[in-house]
């Protein structure tokens, strides 16, 4: 599916009844798994990219690195991908270029946050926000930078943890007025806050169901009932894969062999099927 078709399909999904669930894909193989399981869109986490490259989520990975990494993920599948663009990789004038390059890479949408650079993970203390006016200019620049009207521009606000709930609401309304298609309120802390945020802001809202953070866990049905149209699970698969890898590496160190943990591994056949290999078969074992 062409990038333009993916973006159009995402817009259509957001106009339909229900919620769009987006598991996080930290690599192209995970993206294929997400698509295979029937999800209609996926998410690319900035933290996932940074962590995969061995860095913390502090904005240290550059725009070209993020876009190049995200391009492989987005183009591995026929479903739309929404990507984390941190603080936009610069000032308002830089955000124009950011949007242009993400769009050219085949991404279907991005979110930009209102933290100062260098940013912090949205569920950690010590965040500092830019003035509302500065973020408004970034949103306007993002709108100006897109060539495809279906490219989704999401404004993320970290204001709830820094300035309080009411400020998060007022900032969000300003971002919508500036042209943002959707709002991503980060680190809400209760069902009451999630529900109230929709009642006071409305429009397209994205919920973040990350693990080990400030927000409680809600199902997609729960969030849809509260009015949310998108939910991301940024690092669920990534964290699970990392934990499994740790266990394998420790076993190799302790036992000097992997033979006792083979049953917990993806087989060669399963991997090749996921990758779409054709006509490759080990005739001696009858397995791919």
C-alpha cells in the first residue's frame, strides 16, 4: 500500500466508530507481527528507537536517525504508522522540515510535545515546558510543512504533571486552535482525569497505555467509552522481548548452551513465515 493510501486509511479509521489501537513497533519485524495479528495501525516510539540504539529517551537521537529507523518500520507493512517526533527537532522553522521528512519517509503521522529540549520521558519528574506561544508556533509550522492533508499532526502536552490539569486543558485547546488534528495528554493519573479531559477538550484524543508509568491501565474498550480515538502501547512488546533476551543470555552464561530453552524461542520456520520467505525448505528435516 502506498504511503498516501495508508494516511487516508488512518483518517478513515479515526472517523469511524470505535478506537484505533496502536501497539508499538521498535523494529520492522515487530511491525509485521502487529499487522499479522490484525491491528489496523501501529506506533513507533521515540524511546523505543533511542533505547534500541543504546541511548536513554532524552532527545539525544537526531532527526535523520529517527526518520531513517522509522522508515524501515513503516515501509515493512501495509498499515499506517504514527511516530514520536519528540519536540519537533528544533524551533518552529525546523518543524516544517521535520514534517516534510517524516511524510516523505512514508510515516502517516507524528506527535510533537511541548517540553523544552532536551526532553524527558513523559512519566518522569523534572520536565520543563516551553511557553504556550512557542508550542503554538510549532503546531502552525507542522501544518504548513505537510503536503498531504491526511498526514496526522498530534500535539502532545506534558502540562498535567508540570502545571496541573487545567493548564493541560487550556494548552490543548490552544494547540487545536493552531491546527493540531489531535491531542495527546501525557501522564494522566486516574479514570476521572481521562474522562474529564475528553469532556473539557473533546476532538481526537490519544491515550498512552505505557507500562510502569503514572497512568493506570485501561482497555481499549474502556478508553473508547471515555471518548478516546487512539491508544498506543509504546513499549509493551519491546519490554517483553528484552526480558526474554536477558533470560536467554543468563542461561547461556550459566549453562553454556541454549538447548534447555529452545521451546521458548521462535522457530526458524516461524521467522521465515513472518518474513515471507518462499520456496525455502530443509528437505532433510522437513522444516523451514
